[in-house]
C-alpha cells in the first residue's frame, strides 16, 4: 500500500483467497484479510483460486465471454468453459498428477539442480531450458497418456513413472554416481516436454471440437486462455497457439510474472466479481471460511465422454470405404488451414470432417508441435 501510495480508505473491498488450497496457508491469509476488513470497515470478497487464474488474462486483453481456458499449474490441470465471472463449467481435469507437479518431480529425479545453470529455476523451467539445448529430440520416446480415452481428462502419473524408469535404466547403463547426471539429459528433457505438450494439445483440441459442436462458443469470438505456472513455458504455449489457430481461435496468456500464483490475480478477480454482482461482497465476516478442497459446481466431464469426440468419429457416419479413402487422400494433399478456411462457412458437415481428420493427422505426427 505504501509503494502504490494508496490509502486503505480508498479501497472498495478486500479480496482474499478462501478456496481451494493448503488449509494453513488459506487460514493465515483469510484471518489477516478479516483483520483489515474490520479495521477499515470494508467488505470481503471470497475468491476461488482457480477462477482467479482463469480471469487474469482479461486484465490486459479484451477477451469476451464465453471462452475456453486451460488451467495448468503444479496443483491443477483443467479445461474450463468460462461464461462470466461467476459461471464456470469443467470439461476435463487430471485424474492423478498435475502437469507442473510431474515436471518438478521428474526434474528433481533427473538431478538437474546439480547443474549450476538450473539451480535457481523451477523444475518446469529447467526442463524447458535443457530441452532447448537438445541435439536429438527423438532419442527418448514416451507414450501418449490416455490416447484411447475420448474425453478431456489428463493423466501424468504414468508418464512420470515411465520417465523415472527411463532414468534408472540410463543410470545403470552408464554407471552414474549419486552426484552425476545421465548423459544426453537435454534430449531426455526434449522428449518429455514434447509428449507433455502433445498430451495438453490433444485434450485441448478435443475441448475445442466439443465446444464448437455444441455451439458453446460463438464463431465471432473464439478465444483460448492458458493460465497457471506452466503457461510460462513458451514451447507449450506456442504449440497450443498453433493448434488453436487451425480452429480460428485466438490464444492468450497473462504476462509471465502473472501466470504464477500472485496477489494481482486475486485483486483482479475481486474487481470482476464486484462489477458483475454486488452481492459477491459481504460484511458478515464470520460467514466466510476456508475450503481446502472444492470442485467446480458445473461439470460436463461425463457428457463429453459420452459425446465420443473425434479420433475415429468419421467411421460412425457410414461413409463407404472408397469415399473415405478419397477424403483422406485429399486432406493429406491440401494444406489443412486452407481447407478449414475455405469450407467452414459453406458446409458444416465438411468442416466437421476436416476437423476430425485433422486431429488424426495431429495425433500421429509429433513434428506438428
């Protein structure tokens, strides 16, 4: 407050995170917020931590509701449809570990902290930096998680275990000592980063297809927001951006210093909620309590699974094999961006076909990202 030269009396309200998170951390913040609110007679706005991440990009970019948001951090990996500051629908989340958690644990097991260049970096940043130094990104290949499941859920536990087994195998093969790191660790990081990016892109592509099919996002306002600590990763962001462009989606993320957990996003969420609904503020301080674990009120995870989105969806339409082969041949010959742009408005069915085949090509070609 001293640095900003703003007096407490100038504030309209005090926004504070009360869910979800570590109970002790939430409790310390909430108690101090209540102390300030009572001292200066200000209302409190309780904030959902992940909702704050989802709205952060709107502070610096003109992003209209509704839009699709990928929340990817050390604690969460979720796809959410954002309809307004108080209306969110979960499309898919991680069934085990989060992407950021997997990066941190694998970087620790890889012992990247032994290299001076990476000592002050987070696990994800160290892996990204090391991957940029790779000479053969195909040296280490990891399986794509949940490839047979046609929904928007994520999984990183199996990938983490696979990476650990690969590290152990290399350590035995090269007789690595406890204070040494495996050779070609840069190539290892490149392979890991590539498969994580492919997994995130694969599930996000499904969410885009689903939202377009159900007309949840208007054609004139197609926006994809990527937020959370992992959004700082340029390789992941640019790959998702390239994929989204094929569907004529604009991709946004907050400034890197605002991708990680910060107080600005809590304050901005308070502004959004206060402007949208005055009832989001309360002076009944005792009614506001912490919630360590909480889920999104609305979810379409089961519906999306039943929707059976993409992959082999073209088989269900009953096209004869000769027509199918002809379409596949055309789609392989004609640039996919040109095909989408030219037929999207004229033939919805053909546009749908284009999207389905495009995902098949995307899934089978790791060079795309």
